[in-house]
C-alpha cells in the first residue's frame, strides 16, 4: 500500500473520488463520505482496517477479495460504489447535518438516473441523517427511490466495533440474496 504523509492526506480533502457506477446495477453501495486515504488514492473504502472489501467477498458478492485499486471490477458483478457526501474528511463526524441532507438529495437524483435494483447505504447513522429517517435500522427499508429498493448495512469502518466482519458478512449476504431474486 502506498504511504502518504500527513500533509498529502490533508491535501486530499479537496479531491473528489469518482463514483464507480453504471446504469441498471444490481446493487449500488453508498458510503458515508470519502476518508482521507480514499481521497488520496481515489479508491473507495481504501483505509487499511476498513472491512468493506473483505465483507463484500465473505458475503458472496465477489468471487475473490478485491483490493480498493480494483474497484472498477465491481461493475462486472453488477455492483457500484458512491458516497452520500462527496467531501473528504478524516472522520464522518466532521460532516454537518446540511451536508448529509444535501447529499441525500443528490444521491436520490443519482439513483433515479442510474436505476439500480438496490441502494445499499453502509452506515445507519448516515442513512438517518441523509433521509431524515430517525428510526431506521439495519436491513431493508420501506423507502424506495423510484423502482430502487433501499437497504441499510452496517458501517464497515474498523471503528465500528458493534459489528464483526462475520456478522457484517451475514447482513451483506441477506442483501445479496434479495438482489439475486
């Protein structure tokens, strides 16, 4: 993995991380916002310790463990990746309520345009803030965006100690089964 200085990571705050998207995906995964390592590399879920890529594989979405730099391969599996908020931060708690709401509005427009079968928001707190769904829990949601169903997944950040990789993989697998049906 490339090593970055603190100054390089701080400079990454202004970089946008491109979405990995196409029309008609099975699942569009949506992170909260890019971390500094993600912004520095341009690869989603790039911070060491983030469990997104291992959990994606453990849950059966991918036949092998992908590295963040291989994110383009998601499209071949009918998967994609985006974020609720585009601005990179060291921690998600640096985001304002207005940024979450605006991000939710932009995300809904993106979903209407791309028409994935499922939108999977990784992080229940982000989903609640972006869509004003204060009581939302992990799992399928009542909300739909056009024909796109919504599923909230646990945040794969290494800071989320409430979920292990195994328990996250079980929840991701529930979505995978629903997306295959």
